[in-house]
């Protein structure tokens, strides 16, 4: 193992060491605090304060490579179109925009939940004729009775990639999942299905790591430097990938797009994945009625609703979708798992001792909205 590989694989922060004064911090650029006045000055009167807050909370939804593909076009007060930005599509790993539509569904679920908290009822209509359409949903907000909801579920939601405990989910937590029983299946570690998912995930990651188009796309969405993180406010940071301490500082200063294409990086990534597919409580597979646009959006909503409730149970989730992106598994996995409907999510699941704060970057609303003063 060379020095660079050692630094990546060890995430210990050298508190008090002589190197610390030279560092800019052990995590680098992370999510910035939301500022309503800052957003307001660029949006003019196109949105109310409530709508700005609702759209900010909606934008905390997860997305592939943290690309944040959503756009908002304001048509009139309390009415807008949710769409997607072609520049934030992922054609190498998501050529049919399947995962994009799931992300839009998660965005919509956050929006509906936040709107209820601020006293609005949401109605929406799917207007996309094709997954490649950039105009997806016509959304309207109407004043209604306020719905109590702990918004910290949205603001603190986070993907956790490592440090899973090995114990199974409790009966109470399995019962929580049963609210989604038609679409959600839990496969505990040691089951035939869990072993199958782990093997398929490992092989799909290996295939993807050596498929240059997929690796190049990944490289384009990693924000190694703090400068790029501030510039784009999208993508994967070392902190979000759970690279800690001295290793975090090192990769932020010395890694680049070219690094991701090297053999050593690909192999180190696979070694890390091999560790992550083991342990934990097992796997969750989420299916949909079909793979049409409306069904994918609704599946994204169900996924996010489940995701928002797991932190308080100390349950971590890690979407590992590679087996749904690579042949032959994407055509076979549903049948192999005994699920009659198409699988749209594969998630690592397990308990954690402590839940880290969310660090994934987020764009300001003014970067994905059209119809404000900045357009």
C-alpha cells in the first residue's frame, strides 16, 4: 500500500499534531446554512417567504451523485413547474433517467411535507410524456390547515455509508417498514437474498469502476477541492464520502479528476465497497407498480417518506444502486429476489451508534429557479 492509499484508508484526525496549524479543517466545504434574506434579495416578489422555505426544504432531497437535477419555473403565485436540468443528468449510469425521476419524487415528498407545515395543500399533475422531458410536474399550492411535522427530519436526513452495527432490525422497526409492505422488502444479513444482493452489488461496482464512461462521470461530480465545492454546490465532497481527518485534508489538496481514473483509485474504491456490503442489518429493496414516469415519481415519494423517519430510530440507509444500473442484474434482480414488481431501490440498512450531521452540498434556490429577479 502506498502513502496515498494509506491516507485514504485511514480517517484519523490528528488533533494537536504539528500539522494541524497548516490545515484548513478536517472536513472541508460542507452544506451552508440557509439564509432567507439572502435568497429573497435575488428572487424579488416572484415567491412568498413561505414558498422560499418550502422549496429550500424540498431541495434537501437525495439524488444520484448529489447532482440535484430539479428545476422550478414560476408561472404565477403558488403555481410552478418542477422540471430537470439536462446539465445535471447522469447518462453514463442513468441513461433512461430512472434514478432522476426517483429523485424528483423525493423532492416532491419533501415539498408536500414542508408545504403542509406552512399551511398549504399541494396538488400536482404529471405533465411529462417521456422520462427525457425537462418539464415533469405542474404543482399548485392552496392555503389550508397547517399540519404539524418535525422539520428536523428533513434538515437532518443523511445518507450514512459506514460504521453500521451488525444487529438485525428489531420487530418494532420492521413494523415501521410494514407501512410500505407492498413495495418494501427487508432481507436480513445471512439470508439467501441478502447474499445475492451483496454479490450483485460488488460485481456491479467492479464492472462500473472499469467502465470508463461511468468512472469519468463520477470524476466529474466529485468536488475534491473546497474551491470547486463552493463553485458548484453540487456533487460529492470528501466529507460526504466519509473521508475523515488527515486523509480528508490530503485528498482535498492533492486529488483531481485525473486521480479517479487511475488503477489505484479504482481498486481502493472496490476494497472500500467490499467492506461496506458486509455487516449492517441487511438490505432493503423497494419496488414500484411499473417503470413509467408517474410510478417512478411516486416510488421516490415513498422512499423519501421512509427515509425521513429512520434517523430517530438510529437506523442508517445507504442507497447502493449499481446492481440496478449494470447488466445483467438490472434485468434479473426482481425475479431473483422473488419480487413480482420491478425493483427501483437497493439500500444497505443497519443501526448506528451515533448519527452524523448532514454535510452534502446544496445549491441556493436562486440557482435552480426560473422566474425570479435573477432570470
